[in-house]
C-alpha cells in the first residue's frame, strides 16, 4: 500500500472540510479562516505505544478514539468549542492505520471536529501526536491562573479509574463560560492537577469534601490515579451536579495541602 | 530531572509569548488572537530517529533545527509568515532534550516563531512532531491546485543534496504573494513533487530545462533526491534569480511527463 493510497483512503472518510477549514488534507498546509471575535486555543498530546497504551489493553479503534479525546478534553478545559485537528501517526504495521482512524473519525463527527491534515510515517512502535484547535469568544478562555480566593473548587464526575474511551466534557463549555473562573482537565491524578492549578493561581485551598469515587475505585485512586478526563473547576458560584465541591481556594503557600502523587513523565 | 523542571528550563529559554500568542507554554492550551484579515495555515511534520535522521549523521542541535525548518518550509510554500509552533518530543535519554531545543530556539528566533506549547514524553527512539502556524492575507495562500496552463514552473535553488540545516525559503513569501499562482516545497524529490503539483492542478507540463544542480550532486540526484527544501513555483511571469525555470504547465494527462521516483513513506 503506497502512502498516497493510505492518504486517499483517509481523505475519503475524514470529516475534512468546513467548520472554518477552507483547505483541508492534501496541500502543504491546511488553511483556517478565523471568525470575527474569536480566539483560538491549541493543545498537543502524544499517544505512544507502551507509554500511554498497550495493544493488550486497547484495540486500534480505542487508541484512535482516545488520542483525539485527550485533546478534546484540553479544549473543554478552556471552555472552548473544537474546530479542527491535525493527526500525526507513525506505525510499524499498516493494519493499525484504518481501525485507528475509524475510531478517531467517529469521535470527530460526534463533536464536529474537522480533520484538517497530518503526517504519516513508520516507526517501531505506534506514536501518535494530535493537535486540536478550539474556538472561544475573545478573552474568555479559562486559564489555570484564574482562580480567586474564596472560589469553590469542583470536579465534574467520579474519579479513580483509567478509561479507554473517556468522554471529553465539551458538554460543559457553555456553563463554564458563564460560571467559572478557571478550569483544567484531570489527567495526571487529582492531587497533582489540583496542586498545579493552585500554583498557577498563586493560591492554596482547604479541602472540604472527598471527590466522588468511580465504581471499582478507592478513595486513594480518586485522589491520585491519572486519566480521569473530568474537569477541575474554580467558580465563585454554588453549582449543582455534575459539579462536585471538593474545596475552597484560599490565600497561602501556593499549591495543594494534599501531597501531590500523580503522574510525572520523567520521574 | 522531573518533567516540571524540564518544562521550566524550556519556558525560560523559549521565545514563548508575543506574535499573536496571548497564552503560551503552561496551560491546558495555548491561546492565539487572530488579526483582522488574516488566514492561518497549519502544517505538521514528524521527525523520527532512524527514519528522518540518525544520531551518526545529526547532532541533537541539528535535529531540533531541522524539525522546525521542515515546518517552516511548508509555511514558505503557502507564501505565509510564521506565527507559532507546538513541539511534541519523546526521547529515550534526557541528554537529548536541551541541545535539541537550543537548536530549535535558534531557528525560531531567526524567523520570529513563538513556541506556544507542546508535549514531552519518553520513547525508545526520538520522535518529534512539530506543528507550525503561519499567517497570510485572507484568500492569498498559495495552493498546489493553483497552477494555470502557460504558467512557468520554477525551482528556487540548486537541488540534489540532503541538507542537515536546510534554510526555509521564507525570504520569498513577499515575492510569491505578488507573482505566483501556486507553490509547494520540494522534500520528496523534484520528480515526485512536480508530479503531485501537476496532479493537484489537473495539468501536465513540458520540461524546458534541467534543474540547477547542487555542488556534489548529479543531475539524477537533482531530479529524484528528496530533502531539498527549495520551492517549486508556478507563475505567469518571467522571473529571475533565485527562480530557475524548468518547464511550462500545459493541458494534458495530469502529472509530470518525467516518471516520479522520489520518496514514499510506505513503499
């Protein structure tokens, strides 16, 4: 199978135009036409065999799904709406390619993500890198540094289990734009991500409640396991489900009072 | 060395704000504020150890330089100006990271490329994926499909040698915006890239002259070797240096009359 025939197969099946993308797959670059009043947010995530998934635990379809879901989760954490993605994929075996993209395209269609381009190559193990671009009204993107003293800290769902097909919380973007001061997605364990959020905002917090625990997980898992893909949100408002309060931001030594014990890629 | 300390090192040295990038490294996403009247172009390229470079032939600094240069060459091919890049890097050994980024940052400063974000991970071999975003006046991006019958076809410099430190032809963007109908960068061998350009424009061509040959290369190399990072340009105007005429676009069976024998990643 030649590179061109693989790319032709992808072009035929990818949702590859529209959504602001004027030129999609096939030229030296993709071309995106910004709308008046929008800001663009960009995230990039590796998904590497043996590091982020194993073939025992994931089907190629699930890898494609999750590679895109990881990026969409970051888009949700900015309270943005997804626009397009660029997919770079290196594989040892061509058989991996089609189911990978079918899993990815399914999720892309669900959330109206245009596949604007990418790169294909060969490698000893599967390496995928995805960039997702989202759109948010100018000045409204939720940053990690936006937490204010007195904000309630929430998580958006039960934590503690590793999910093969996580659901990015794009359903919450509209609420977050209205109510939140700051947000980030929980991917390296709540304890570590809470620490990062508070350091970015130069605040501490008081823990007021345990996070909701996913079926099959322990409280320990809920605090420290990674890969939840729920959001950690700071808001001055009292919010109801799916927002579960876990603490209140306060002045103090920046960071979490709970020792962070999550995932560090170089530790 | 922890992931955070690596990222801190990068943040201190990267040209990471400005150029439209309102929020750079360190949040869930980077935030870019588009200007009125601009379109954005995006390209993504893998640079993989054993595939795109070997450690015998390239220093880590050269790998960082070239990884970004490859993307900038695509930006030049659209007649765009670079804005920012996102860098994903997976390495087996931490020693690789700093010189890689120093090589990359040097080139980024030269062409005013903001480093807006990225991802770091571990892998058995070096895998780098870079996305570069460029800006071009709305509707003016040069596409592969823009060649018109009667256009002169040009290459922008001598071809045929593999370059460790290729110079992206961003110096030509202003001229191309004025004079060109279409452009692409020559990275898989002139014969293959000419074929692709003509197929995208549904045209054939007459070859009128041999391409200029790089010192140390043969005519065969100039036609078929990859990795030149010069541009292939179609223009109705008679252009002078550095534009070297090689042919004229004509109606006919789409593609090059010369058999393409360049680089195909899955052949």
